[in-house]
C-alpha cells in the first residue's frame, strides 16, 4: 500500500475525494491529509519521520521545502517522495484550480510513486509532465 499525503496547503477535502475515487479500483493507493492525521499546524519535523517510515509520498504547493536546505535535508534523510505543484502566483491555486491540476496529473503521480525514494518532482500550471528536481 502506498500512502499519499496531501499537505496542509491543499484542502483536506481533496485528499478525501481522491481516496474515495481510488477505492473502487481496489488499488494499492490510500490518500490522506496531513491535517487529518497529524493535526493543523503540525511541524515538518514531527510528521516527516513518520511518513518516511511508511514509505509515503507528499503532494504540496510549497516549493520552499525544496529551496530551504534544512527542509530538503529532512525529506532526503527520511526517504520521502514529494510532488510539488507550483502555482502560477504566490497566492497558490484556488480550490478548483488545485482539483484540476491534481486530477490532470493523477495517473502520472501514481506511476511516479513507484520511483525509489527520496525523490522530488515538480510541475507548473503550464507544464505537461513532472520534472525531476
């Protein structure tokens, strides 16, 4: 089972909806929100080791995680895979824009989850595929 965590900067409702959409397939993917599992405002230092131990991945809008040396080190140290959805502005995606971006890329996300961890992939609102960071 591969667990995909949706970061706090993305609605937990999207995580719930994706998990519901996966269920009829009998797939080995489970989608959960970091907020629903670890609580609102949980520090990266708290949840990263736990999801790393699960072999899980994260979907986030926060590219600063990759840009900040200490945050990047945490992801690598705990062997976490991360997908960055880079929004077109500093305000991030609006709700339905985020839904559209994730749904449009869902099959690729599922495929890339098989990559050896740690990994980091990024896509923008204009890119057609994820690029490895």
